[in-house]
C-alpha cells in the first residue's frame, strides 16, 4: 500500500462474480478524477519479454470471434493491431478486425494518412469504419440510456467504447488504453536522458532531474503544473490540487515500479472494470492489453531502474519489428474533444437551471460557462451527466 493515501478497495478474487460500476464520491465527481492507488504489489519474477506477455493476451483474444481492435492510427492502437496481426499469421488464427471511428465534422481528429501507412505496412485490406456525428456526446443516444440504467459512471466518456462493442458482440474488443502512461515519461526520465547523454543533454533537463531526485515532502509541494478546474470553489480547487500533488509525489524513481503504479491507479482499474461490466451486458469481453498485469510486470522488469529516455525509444524497442519507424516516431496526436462535446451538451447547458450539482463544491455559473466554451474540458463531463440525470424526469438513478 502506498503511504499517505486513503485505502482503495481490495483486489477482487476471480470467483466473486460481476464487478459493479464504481460509485464516485462528491469530490471525485466535482473534480472529474479518481485519486489514489490500489494496494497491489508488483508480481515477483522471473518475467517473460513484454512482447511475449502481450502475445499471450492477444492469442487468447484471437481465439474469440470476432476479435475486434479499435484502430485510430495513433501509436498505441497501431502497435496493438500490428502485434495482433503478427500473432494471428504466425499461429494460423483468424486476423483481428480493425475498426476505426471517423469524425467527418472534426478536422483535428483526422488520422487517415497514418491509418493508411499502418494498414499498407501490415497488408491489411479489410476494416470497419464507423462515421460518428454526435453519438459520443456525454448526453448522446449511447450515453443517455446507460446513465439511466447505471447512474453516473467512471469513466464518463464510455460512449465510444460502448459504440465499438456493437461490432464485437459474442467476441472480444481490444483497445490501446494505457499506452500513453506505460510507454511514456516517468519520474526518472530527465535523469535517464542526462546520464545517456553523459551530461551533454538539453540544459533544461537539469532542474527537472533535480526535482526527480527530491524527497517526497519536497515533491508534494510541486503543484505549479496541476490542472485547476475553473468551475470549482476556490477551497475545493486547492484541496484537489493537494490531492493531485500527493498522487504525483507517490511515484517511484525506479522506472519499472513507476510503470506498475500507473497500471494500479484506482481510477485506471475502476474505469477498466466499468467498461468490462458494460461489455458483459452485450456479450463482449473488453480487454486493454497494455493494462494487463502480466504485460505491465514484464515491461517493468525490462525497464529496470533507468527505463528508456522517452516514449519513442520504448516503443521502438518493443515494436520496431512490426511497425514503420515513421509511425513509432510520430510526434503528432489527434484531438477528440470537439468530437465528444456537441450541440447536445451545449443545448442542455443553455437551458440548465444550475440544479443537480453540489453548490458547496461547484460554481454553477462558471460550470455552465465552461460547457458553453469552444472546447470544454473532459473533467467537467461527470458533472454534466450528474446534472442531466437530476433534470431528466424519466431517469431512475441507482443509489
């Protein structure tokens, strides 16, 4: 257990039956985040190579029909598709079905060229493309009935995954969730870059390396870059900043241990469980291979203390044999906020009377203004759904 944190729910045994969706407390709903870590120790070794551990997960999923992989063209989904195609061809299994969400109204979400590069490289001809307009809005046609059935859920942006599940009924749906965190920058990364450059690296790395080496009590005071939701009361905002800082201060200097911590964050695990519940309702096994404990433990073992000097080098180490280097080294990333918050959200915000949220925590006027802004922030989504449920006369909100 990580010191200084509230106790998280214990890990569940496999025989305990379905996991209920996670019920957030008022502060988590107001701030749009679930804090803390689950008390799960890093499994002892020896561990296989991470690709071998990943292949085990993929092989099991490929035995289900259909095995659908959410493919956006980003690095994580591309790596997942490439690894799965490789396993399928090697073992004579049916190829996975690549499924892509297309957002014709959102230019920033266009990944067409990157998708083409990956599919051409893999020799994959067939895939499913779903055109999305406002279906993924937090109050849209997918989210609304599920909110009425389950109440406010974590994660709030469940609509895209639930949409994909319709194409995977009876089989498995795999997503690249977790890749950003597992393969990305760790606490020790600035120091690793300096060591590998033998002190000749970017001078801006020096203060970052000093902060990485600072004791926990000092790092806990490093709150400058923590996001401050503009709709919160000032005292609540400061409380959440402290909670964020405390979570950040818990991160291990050891790169592999830090990767494991990212996989056992309470928010990560509770969100994964919620999506698995939604999948089970439509006979779909939802799998996030980059969050699989066996894969993360194997990745942590290979990372060791120093890890890699960045996300690109980590992904090249693991997937250089299955993806073009240009894909592994890309620095751009699609933006989907405008594909999520649509006129459905803004229409509700314009008519909203300010009720349904905890006014001791939230400034309703600031919240409405934020929902009506050009690009609302994801953490406001929980409050949006909470307010909508309270206003929806036909909703039956679980306790």
